């Protein structure tokens, strides 16, 4: 999976303004890959704040874990504590997946400007690292790939960040919360 990032959407402009105030030299590519810095929204001091995290938890063995399955998230020592204390949201303008034939597909919001991917994050020596929560795919993503990010609507964003009970419920109910449209990536194959 690759996330698409466009600073042109109005919500992303506000997020980037806050990030650049904190980190004046921060830059993001149009496509974000595991290990890259990514924008996140997290709770700090009882308020939602924009921040930067490296995509994926780096394990003691040097492996980068960039996805956490919703079905096992709470059982995994790597993520369970962070689910309780450090849920985050990764704002993106779309994401890409490849089908079994190696054809790339873009998934974009149908009715909203952005997608908000549920995640967990943890503090490291220098900043944050975050991983995206995934669930069984349904809808147009399910026709291409068996997993999808747990996508929150703008109105679900605060529930994920502030309400642990509601966040647990999101983990249990795999469903499309945001209407997506799918388009074939031009000239992209594996």
C-alpha cells in the first residue's frame, strides 16, 4: 500500500500549517512509503494536534511493521498499549493497492476531500512512529485486495482519537465508513 498525499486540499492545508510551524523544514513526497515521514493527528494535552511520524514501528530486530490488523491489534504487545494511550489518525488524499495481476489501483474519497486512516503511534527517542490499522476489505477495495486501511469519516475522527470504547467498536466492525472510488493507475504495474 502507498498513501497519496496532496497538500492542496483545505483540511490538509490546515494540518500542514501546524506541522510546518513545529517543523519548518518538514517535507512530504506525493507518495508515502513505509519508513517515510507521514503527517498524523494525535491527542496531546486534551487537544488534537498535527505532528510527524515515521511510517511503521521499527522492532528491536530492525523490521518495520507498518500495518496492524484490527482483529489482533489488542493482543499484540507491540500495539496494545499504544491503542489505549496513543491512537492517531493518518490524513491522506488516497491510497494505492495492487491486484493479483500486478495492476495498480488508486482509491480516492467519493464525497469527502480526505481520508482519515486509523492508526496507533508511539514516542521514540527522536519523534514519533505510527502504523496504520487494517481490516478485512469490502466494497470496491475488496474486489482488488483482501485488506484495507480502517478508514474513518471526518465525523468518526474524534471518536477514534478520544473514545476508547468507540475505537474498540471500530476494530470489531469491518465495513466501509467512507465511500471510495477506484481508478486504474496509469502505466503502473508491479
